[in-house]
């Protein structure tokens, strides 16, 4: 039988050659590098990743961990945010020219929101990336403070506008609230009671709505004096008794300018009563601004 003889050194050389052919050369780890975030418009910084190698992003300030988002999350073996860092590891290599977005937000400071582009390059990988933001100058802080103040003022105005809106009204809402029972409600114009009044604040239209447990006085108030904001109201029984606050004055924080007129609704809670008693009890009505310095007084309305 013929036997082939291979010297030991030749066999070892062959195995080394096969191993080198089967395994690609590992990516060269770049030295730690620094990235300074300026917040200026432009392409986000690039980070180079490779499978089997961790990339550590070291930050100079705390971030919101929950804000960390990475595009194509399933392609990563590891995405671990900490208070001041993010650890990344790819599960599979990225295609040539492919870029995935990494986003996160700092707890404070500028820029607050950050975007990096993650990519791959044969033979190159970022092991450690130190990320920092430039120290803000006094002028930059002043501009940021001014911007923040303007934003807060705009939000405050939006809130006031929302408060001034009347609540959503619909037949369905009235039915769900149980405001009207099987007897319904009634309406009545207060012609004499309102039209004879004079003064800077004067109702030019006046009527009432009544149901089993509530009454509403609707006034279109004309203002010939300084701006006026009706804030609260109270009613006093003509037959005697203590005044009591109205349940609501709508719209909330509505300003009636000089020479203007605004419809105002005063809602009063009433004891449960029969339909024949609706809008029958005489009361005086006072609608005032916040400190009570200017009031519209209607001496006789029926609740």
C-alpha cells in the first residue's frame, strides 16, 4: 500500500494558511477620538462600527436614557444607555455606504437633541468616542434664557386662550351630564328687567333658561368704560336671604373691551323643583370682575 508522507512543518504551515483564509482580518481599533457638538446645521457626525467589537460613547453630561433611539435596532447585539454613556455592538456588518441614525437627548444644556450616523468601513472601528459640548458664553446663555422666556410666555397665552374657550357643547354632552330630565327645560326673555338699566356695563340682551335643578341667565353685556373681565357672580333672593355664588360664569376670563359687547352666561344651582316653578323666583344678580371693584347689577331676574 502506498502511503503519502507529509512532514510535520508542512502540515502546520498548511493549517495556518487555511485559518488565515477562513477568518477575515479583524477591524483595526482607532484611538479614542473626541467629537464636539456645536448644534449648528450640517451632517451629523459619523461613528464607525464593526460586528464583534464594542463602541463606547462617553458623554460629558447626563442624558435621558429613555430618549435613546437607534435605527434598525434588531441589527444590534447590544444598545445599552447609561446616565453619561451609550454602549453599542453590531450583530451583523453594515452594507457599504449604509448609515443608521442614533438619537438621544441631554437632560439640560445646548444642544439638547443629538444625532449620530452609524456606519461601517472595512478595517476601521471606533472603540471609544468622547462627546462634549462647548462651554456656553454669557451671551449664549442670555439668548437661550430669552428664547426660553418667549416660549413660556407663548405657552401661557395659549393656556389662557384655552381657558377662555367655552366647554364643548352638544346634545349628547347635555344628555350624558343629566342636565335635562323628562320634563325638559324652559326659556324666558327678561325684557323689562334688563333693558331699563343704564351705566358703563349694561345688558343689551337678557334671557333665562331653567330646568329641574339649575337656572342660567344669559346676558349680552355692553361696555362703554375700561376693559372688564367678568370673573364671578352671586344671586340674592328678592324675598330675603343670604346671597350665594353662581356655580359658573362663562366664558372664563373673557375681556369685554371698551365699546364692545360679549355674551355672558351665569349658571346657578337650584333646589329640585316642579316645572311650574322654573324661572319664577325673583332674584337680584351681581356679576363682578376678580376683585369686585366693577360689577354689573341686575336688580330683578327670575330663577
